[in-house]
């Protein structure tokens, strides 16, 4: 633990392994500003609902008129940007140090991405939107074969890869700056290449406040859809009255579950229920597919995918400049793009946490395709099943399916064998997705208002409770004003400030990756052999024999740790002291790495530039080399003292180096760092 330039606190290894369990510091300016904004809007909506509804309608008309094109262009540009990163030379960069590897297997990672695409709102819109687009398409005549083909494709478009492009961008940015630049897991960190250390002041607070406000309105919209949807399901099953009272009770349930999760640590139980929920959701879709018109549904899925691919380029830039479709755009495309924007930091944080060690190419391909596969399956099955029923002449169902209360989904299930059981499963699935969304939303907003020491740390429990309550209050307020439509409009408005933040995030990420590229080109932070080692002493027989002995000396972890603190650490302290004396602030830190296979480390770090110099020597357990099938030595693993730069391991070992050789090697890396700074 560093106390100042060139100094460190010496702590026994056993003590260094103990984690710091104290809650993280709260970013009070962000918390107060965001919470004040939410409470004021909620109280305004509760006290003067008619006035609030009128003002929201007026503002959303102005936003869609003035910035509708911006939402559409932004979504397209972001998707093109992340696809470019994935397939360009930057695709080989890892979300983590260069030596890092994925923490989760490909199957586990894909499963978590798959689950990320599921929610109560997908169940809701899988019936509401296709039927609504069929009856009243944006252009052309409704209730035609062409309208039927377009209806499901519009739903796939609104839930498709365009929105996931926004999630991918935020996941890339958060993971890149947290894992490679060692900055806090916060949106402000992505602006560091543009604004430097000013992100720690008012600018950073403003960015995080806009992020929290956008997120809470996005979460409130999902919860609003959830309570209305579940209210109708409970009415179908148990006769629970449809109205504000039942919906407020459901909001209270979500807040209560989030509170229990925060105070009792039942997060793992909720995660297990979420995994079970995914299986139930898949079972529900499979039942509709198997017991319904299977051939028709399979043909529809294939056709929908073909139409989606064929028309995607046109849809993604469609602004209907020559058509009077402002009301349609506000209710559909602009709402969905604003909703994706509002949720971007939320889901991006989740994607970053599960993707450490993966390359950008793996991340982009997986996050764009795996969740979308679920969307295609769910929307095509339920959407086409609903359209088939409407086209068969069921006018009552057609009217019900267009109501924004979820009744269409439940009425659709009532037409299949085991209807009551299907409705019960749907309610359970929706309820669990609803509760986990509220809980995880409160956690993410609490994290955005905290100074987290590492990416695995979470905010204080009381902060989760505060944001769960604030989200519940906002959801109730918006439902009182005008229900789901008002929540949609509010999301379009509140997502706009964060949309501009996303532009800055994209620019900051591009600049940082170009710096990474120049860093590698300058020979800094890439894999290389030690620059100044055995050449320090005269070339004689004793030196090369010592070098050979070092190369074949496969020590254990304890010996490596002792050598680290006996030889390496004093040498780096000497360098740090000299740098500090020459007005280059430098600090030494020691600790134990949290990665599998890595042990204690000693690190020298300078503070003279935004792109800091890092020289870390770290214990790493590696397999003992074999020759002709025979191991060298008497063990299958040995400990290396590997050198790490700012972007991870440099793939060479300094075990056995004398102090002077370590100093010269460190200075060689530092000179390369200075050359990089000069060039850039």
C-alpha cells in the first residue's frame, strides 16, 4: 500500500491477502444531484399529474422533432463503430491485461449473455408490437400480407442488434478502462482520454449524474411495464383487481425484495432463480411451438430472419422524412432507441464484469449475436402466433393484443393446451424477471454513485435500498400520470443527455485504442525479451554459467516470493527514490494479485503523465518445461517472476537477476515509455 512517492508500507503476506471489507466511498455530488432530480419529478407527477402529463407530452414532441434524427443516426453509428472494432486490428485487444484469459468458459459466458436478452418487457412487446404494426403500420395499408410480414420484422428490429450495439459500446468502454487503464468502473473513466484528470471534478459528476438519471428512467419503464403485465396475469389467475392499488403493491414487492437482497446477502439465491427462470421461459416458448402450428411458425422464423437481413440497412437509417409518422416514431423507434440508451450503462456494466480476458472480437461477436438469437426465437414464435390468430378473424383478440396492459399475451396462451398452467408459468417468469431487474437496477445505480476500489466491489447496502425505493417512487408516479405511454415519453426525454455522453464515450474509446496501438508500435507494453540483463557484467565464463543456472532453476512459490522482496523490491525502491528526487513522482506498491495462478507482486508506478509508466514484477506459477517427455526438475509447476507493463505481462522472467540487472531492465522499459510519450 503506497504512502507516497518512492515509499511503501511493508506488510506480511498473510495480512496482504485479507480483503478490505469496508464499504466504498459515496460520490455525494452525484447521489444528491440524481436523487434530487428523481424525487422532484416524482413529487411533481404525484401532486400535479395533469400538469406533468401535459408538460411531458410537449417536451417529447420537441425532442422527437429536434432530435429524432439524432437518436436514429447515433444508434446506427454506434453499431457500425463496434462492428469495426471487432473486425479491425483492434479486435485482438483483450478486455484486461494482455496476459489475461477469460474467467468463464465459453458456454457459461454464452449462457449469461443469453439470459441478458430476456425480460418481462420482451414478453409484453412480443405480442403487443406485432399486432399493433399489423393493424396500423407506419406506412402502407394495414391488415395485409405485406403488413403481416413487416410487423414481426419491425419488432425484431426494435429488439435487435442496433440496441445491442449500444450495450456492446458501453461494455467495451467500461471493461477497457477498468481492466487496461486501471480506472474506476464508471462511465466518467471513458472520458479520461478527452478530459484527463478533470473527470474527477464537476465534469465527471455531471456525466455520472446523467448516467444515473437515464438509467433510473429506463429501469422505471421496465418496472412499469412489469407491474401492468403482472397485474393482468394475476387477475387472470386469481381475480386480483386491475388498478393502481395492485400495481403499487407489486412495486412495493420489488422494493422489498431488493431490500432483502441488500441486507441479507441472498443475491446468489436470486441468481439461481434467474437461471431457473430462463429454463421456464424457454419451456414456455417450446410449448407454444410444439402444440401450435409448428410448420407455420418455423417457416415464419426463417422468413422473418431473411426479411430482417434484407431490409436492415434501410430500416436502420429510416426517418420517414416524407411521411407524417411522428406519433408512430415516438411510440416505437425513438422510444426503443432512447430505452436502449438509458439501459446501456446498466447492461454494459454486466457485460464488462463477465467478459474480462476476452478479446474485443470475441466480445463483439458474442454480445451481438447470442442475445439476438433468443430475441428471434421468442418474438417470431409469439409474434407470429398472435398474427395467425388475428388473421384467422379473431377481432376480440386483435383489440386486446393492442392494449398496453399485457392482456394479449395471456389471452394468446389461453388458446393452447394446459392454458392455466401456461398462464401460471408466464406469471412466475415475469415476476422473477421483474424482481431481479429491480434488484440489479438498484445495485447498478448505487455503484454509479460510489467510488469502487475494484471491479468486483459493490456499493454499500443502504445505497441499494435508497435507489430501490427511488425507482419504486418514480414508477408509481409515472403510472399515476399516464401509465406506460408516459413512461415511454419520459424515457425519450431523460435518455437524451446520456445520448450525448455516449458520443463522448465512443470518441474517448477510439482515442484510447489508438494510443494502445501506438504504444505497441513503440515497443512499450508488448511482449518482448528483457532488454538489459546479462550484458551488464563482463562477458566471461562465470556469467554464462550463472545465466544457464538461472534458466534451469525451477523454484517454488515461496522461494520466488522471498527473492521478490529480498532483491527485486529494494532495487525498484532505489529507482523510485531516484525518479522522485528528479521530480518524477514515483511510488512502490506491494500486494497479492487476485488472478488465478498469480501471487505476490511489487510494482513501480509513476504519475508524470496521463499514460502512466508501470513496471510490475509478479509471481506467476507456470508448467515446468518438458524435453522428450521428461520434466526438468522434480515438480510439474514452478514460480516465475514475470515483468508486467501497463497492459499486462511482457512474457519474460527476472528470477535470479541481480539488483543492478533489474534496475537496468526497468530503466530500459522507462526509456521506451518516454519515447512513446514523445511520439504521441
